[in-house]
C-alpha cells in the first residue's frame, strides 16, 4: 500500500475557487495539497471571457447572485471584494481593462490569471497532484483521499470541484455526490447562463440565426438590458443568458424589442408617416430581417390601414414579446450551474459544513450563482478566500 501523505488540508479541484483557497491557507502556514483529475489547472479560467477572463465585476453585490438563501453570499463577498482581487492582479503586473457594465478583463490572456494563482499557491508551498482520477474519499479520523495509487490524509477537506457545466472541460457532479455522502443537501442543479431553445412553431425566429439586437429580456421579476441573439436553435446573447438563470420550464420569457421607444410611438408614426409599413418603421430601429419577421407576425402592413387599437396592441406586443422556450442547450453549453450544495448546511463566514468539522465547500459547487459578467469568478475568489482563511482555526 502507498505511503499516506499528511497535510493540514486537501483541496479537491484546481479551479479558481480551489486555487484561491489553497493559496490563502498555504500562505497562512497550512500544508495544503490540491487534487484534480484534469492534468491542467484552471481550465475554465483559461477559456473564460473569450480567452481574456472576465475576472471580476465592480458592481458585485449579493443581489446579483441566485441562491435558495440570498443572504448567504453576503459575508464572503463583503470580506473579499473586487478591489481585493484587483489589488492581487495589479501586484502581479497583469494589465486589465473595464469592458462594459463593470466587467474587468485581462488585456492579454486569461492564462495570466492562472499563472498568478499558481504563483500564489507556490508562495504558500501548496503541493499539486493533477491528472489522475480520485477513486476514494473517506472520513474517519479526518479525511483520506485516494488518487491514482496515492493516498492523502488531512483533518480538512475542501470540496471545490465546481458544477457539471461543460463536461468536456472536466466538469462533473462529483461535488454533489460527496456532499450527499457527507450529509449535506443539494439544491436541484440546473444549467444557467445558457442559450434557450425554441419549439418548431417558432421557425420564423429560428431563421433569424445570427441576428442580434439590444433588448430588455425578462423572466419572472428579473430583467436585463443587453443584447439578444437569434440562433439556429433559439435565443442567446447576454440578455438571454442572464434570464436563463431565472427561467423555469413551462414559463415564458418577455422581450422588449424597443426598450427606448416612447409611449404611443406607433400611433405617432402613423400620424407622421401613414403610408409607411410597420416593417419599414421597425427597420429604422431594428435589424432588417428582424423587422420583417416581427411585422409578419403582427400581420400589419401599411400603418394607415391599421386601426389605432391594433397599433397600440402591436406596440404592447413589441414591448413584451412572449417566447415560450421548450428547453435550454443544457449543461454542455451552460456557463454555470444554478443550485448545488445547499447553503443551509454551511457557515457563511467560513464555508465549513456545520455538522462535520473539517469539511468545506466553495465556488460553483455551492448553491450560489452569479450573473454573467465576472460575478461567478468573484464568488470563486471570495468563497475560496473565506475557507482558506478558516482552515485549521476550527472554523
Ligand atoms: P471550476 O469548474 O473552475 O473548477 C473545478 C475543478 O474541479 C476543475 O479543475 C475540474 O477539473 C475539477 N473536478 C471536477 N470534477 C472532478 C472530479 N470528479 N475529480 C477531480 N477533480 C474534479 N465566470 C466569470 O466570472 N467570468 C467569465 O468570464 C466566465 N467565463 C466563462 C466561460 C465559460 C465557457 C464557462 C464554462 C464558464 C465561465 N465562467 C465565467 C464561470 C466560471 O468559469 C465558473 O463559475 C468558475 O470557474 C467556478 O470556479 P470553481 O473553482 O468553483 O469551479
């Protein structure tokens, strides 16, 4: 039998949360090992933000996260802020810029963020064991993890294996399996920040694949003013990805195609240009192909030929166009997972399991999911930092 290697903490998962946690604990003098079945750490970081990693958002606030307990993320987000992460980025000399809506990206490459986290881990003497499957996780007198013939033991185990979004990047539901095994509940995981699919009877819209427009999209009480994009399968683009996190099967989403239009704009257009068609009027504000489809669906031609009531109804429909998606493109295309390890079993201060001393869960594995735009990495950093600062304190 292989010799058992002893540590103060075993971190499962070398993603953003796991690396941040390991570096923080290591730099506090804890002996830490990070295990991952993938041979490459931080794979999602590398491909994130189109290869430039949208590493945080200046507008980070708890109300930009979904969770069964909306208060849970407050403590960690409040104690490790975007400014803290930015200070780290700047200490490592990584050039960055704000793109839009508070979203911060690397000027160069997302690989710089991975290199920074690995440097921080090295500064804390963190050991890594990557590229072999984890075959066993036991709890007795502390935790014992077997990975490809090597056995690691520690009084603390950090579950940082993320959610099941994008399996081809090594994502699995392992965190949920472990959580259940150790008595933690799991809030039903769903794909989020994911394109929505439209049924066959919406073929007119699916024919618009590639057309994008600035809209306000709504699902339930959530609404987002960003671009929507038509795809061969349905709807995507930032506005749709954002509402997908709130969308539930069987519900419609609403899309305002003309968010800047003044009340009564279509009646005013009729008075000003009675001979113009709806298609022409819409074409002044929207991509031509979209204008054609919307006018066809509303069955309105020349404005003068339409009753005022019909035009008022058309304007209302354009301000709240109802799409009834028949699904999402699933975990294969989802940027994140809504749901996960239930926060009720965790300390919001330390991410430690309440009932099992030494067990922690951080990052996307936990039922905390951010909006699009750097919020999910900020949660990974903040929750990793909270756990890394607590390991070995009995927290
Ligand atoms: P993460 O998934 O990063 O890491 C988990 C680690 O655990 C992985 O290394 C994995 O290999 C390992 N693992 C999984 N199962 C295992 C098992 N059974 N055994 C051993 N190891 C296992 N967010 C953001 O804020 N800004 C952005 O720009 C983007 N962009 C983006 C693009 C794309 C395409 C995706 C898919 C996602 C994003 N995100 C994002 C979301 C962001 O990537 C995500 O929220 C974080 O990476 C979550 O970090 P974690 O460390 O929790 O999990």
